[in-house]
C-alpha cells in the first residue's frame, strides 16, 4: 500500500510544497532517525506484484482486486471530517489506489466518533497524525503491551525485535549508546510498514520584522505554545505601535 501512495505528489499538490515524505516515526533532524533509510518509492508495478504474491488479482474484470476466496480488496478509510487537508489527502489516495485495483471508500467522521472507533478498534483503516520532537518515545504507539486496554497501538502490531529495541532505548541513559537502539526501531518499522508513513508537514509563518529574538531551532521557531518561551519575543520600544 505504501508503494501505491505517491507521497511526493501529496507534498507538492496537497501540501503545496510545505511537507516532506516520511520514512518512519522520527524527524529527519533527530538523532533517532537513521539517515541511511530512504522512504519506500512510489512504485505501482512493484506494489501490484506484491499484491499478486499475496493472492490478490482482478478475477472478475471489474477493476478491483479480489482475494483467492473472491473477496474484493475494498476498505473504508476513516478520518476527521473537520479537516480540509485530511479530505484532500483521502480523495487523492482514493484515486491513486483505484489505479492499483484497490477500492477505498472515504469515511469522514466527527472527532468524538473517531475517538470511539479508535478505542473499540472499529475501523478498516484510519488516517491520523502524531506530533514529535527532538527525541520521541514511540513506546505507546508501537510496543505490543499497548495493544490491549485501549492502548495507542491501534493496529495491533507486534514485533518482538521492535519491543526489545524500544525497551533498551528507554533504559539507556547515555545518548551515544541510546540512539543506535532508536535507529534500529526506525529500520524495523521501515521494513514492516505497520503504518504507511505519509508526510511531515511544515508551517508557513508570517511575522512582522519588528519582532525580535525569533530564532529557528530543530523544533521550528523558538516558541512553545503551552509553555514558557525559552527566549522572549519582543518589539523594541521605539518600534512599538500600540500600548496596552
């Protein structure tokens, strides 16, 4: 499914260039990211070959692949209905997958329904987003212990090698010894593809040049919305236009 997804076109046509293709759960700037790993390419022919290996072929000539038992490769993709970006991405995926013989039915839902579906594991497929940082703990999303009790491993993905690598990363204090374990996690997730990792979005920010001390960091601008700003932004008194 990842190779049926033209993520470069999503970056350019949906995100208008303000996104990059993701190869896994870690930001490119993070030391957790293995720089040797490249995103899986958009390759419909190889994708179709893999689907044939899995037993899916268009057996009745209707343009949709079927399993050996005759069940069509058709699924609903649930997503938050309030987001125009999600809607555009899902419609793009619908057209892309149709060319590969896969029938995607968009399933927009209000956020409370999305949450309920996640808790009850009541969905065929779902599109969401995770936030990350300089170092991101992916335990809650991918460790097998998070499958049950409404944990965030919502696709019930389990890989003992990944569990072990995450556990070692979380228990290793020294950074130079810890990062190889996170990079191993990146490699395992890249190979297994429990998610189709789509894109990393960028933000387009317009700011008056009177505002000083604005700096760019690995997390973006040095502004943290819900916390104390590490470096205060200000307008010099002689450039201030308004008073309280």
